[in-house]
C-alpha cells in the first residue's frame, strides 16, 4: 500500500497534520493556519494551489 502525501487546500504545503481523531477528520496546516476536513492528495493540484497562495500573499504586502 502506497502512502500518499497530504497537502493543504489553502496553501499547498505538506506541513499539514491530522489533529483530532475524535473529530473524525480535522486537519491543521502549520504553514498558513488552515483548519478543516479537506486535504489534497494530488501533487500537481497542490503545486497550482501553492502558486495562487504565493500570489495572494504578495498582493497583501
């Protein structure tokens, strides 16, 4: 069985962890602060999310 990487749906980071098994599926991204039930497993999609996140962050500054 192959273990797939998990990616944050907000910033595309792999620095995302499953934080509370009692709440079924709650993930926390330690890069952008995202918390929610959704994670990405598609590396190409995660890269697109990263690019868009970086653009949004640049626009804020």
